[in-house]
């Protein structure tokens, strides 16, 4: 348990490719009786496949000893807070293309399909209705990258909790910071920029480059520095829905959002 509030929220990125935490959302006291998350793999083989698609961000599973990367958006991390109450924390990083609200619904729908959430329609919809009526408006009002975007919501009482230094505590803060540092280190290690990279534009997840770059060899990485593909650069090239880094050999690198 950590007693340091989110210093990184007020930091300004100093490098073009640097990522940072822009929002933290902690939901406490979810209805314990509807969750069977730890039994999913035993009940449904599809859940084992689903969990296998995850990117681990930390040192273990999505709770207690680490964070997981949301399947819907690689720039949203989350972890279950089972230690003291039934809850979940979200860390939204710069470059996220989906909100924490979209991610939680996607994750919970998967869990429900896999019998990790055992709730009838009424209970399930009521849970999201409470979140939408209190937490979503609060998150929409906050200014990203500030302490106002470190939000704590008590679901059992359907109200926001005030922030006192040291309490409430964000359990996975250090794991999120470690993940951010690892991503930035991976991006910076891909290659230094030797020349000013010619214009590259991305629209609807398709790439358009200046004629000078077409036909050049490229390598595409995710924001963790993992190679996704390589080849000869062409216009209208399809890109993933999440942020990536492209290296044009002989020209340099660029972040693509």
C-alpha cells in the first residue's frame, strides 16, 4: 500500500514520444456477491483464451501484484483491489483512444460472458446506472493530467470520496509508474532521430506519407517497444487502433496516434 498521491499527473512530457498518466479512477465497494473473477478459467475455456490475449503490465495478474492492459485499449491499465474491498482501479495513459468507462464495460461484458460476473440483467444494469450517474460526470469534468483526475468513487453509497493526502490510497500507483517508465524507455531505445522526419499523417487508422518516404523500409512498434511488422512504406497502410511508433530507416522515428 502506498501513501504517495499521483505526482506524475502534474508532470509535463518532455519528449515527443513520452507517455504519462492522465487519469486515475478507483471504484470501491462493488457488490461482492456478483463476482467470481478468479474462477473464470475453470468454468469456460474461452476465458483462458481471452486472458491469454492480455499484456501484463506489472509483475503478475490483474490485482494484488500487478496491472493488466485493457484489451480494448493498450493505453488503459487496470487492477482489481480485492485486498480490502471489492473494487477496481484504472490508469488512463496519454494516447488512449477509449475512456475508462468504455474499458470497464468491455471488460465486464467479457467477464460476464465467462461467468466471472454472475448477475442478472437488472443487477448488472443497475451497477452501471449508478456509475453513470455519479462517477462518469465527475470524470468528464476533470482536467486531464492534474490531481483533479485522481478520482475515487464509493459504489455502495453512490458518491465520490474526497482526497486526503495518504487516504484514499491508490494501490497500483507504483505499478502504473513502472509501466510508464518502461514504455518511455522502450520508445526512446528504438532509435534516435537522425533527420527531421518528413510528413506522416494518420486518418481513420490509415497512414499517408510524403512522396520522399514512400518505398522506404520501415518497422512498426507498439508503445512498449515490441515489433509489430516491417516492410516497404506505402500510402493507405492500415494501422492498429492503438498508438504505435514507426521507424523509417535512415530518417528516424515518429509516434502515430
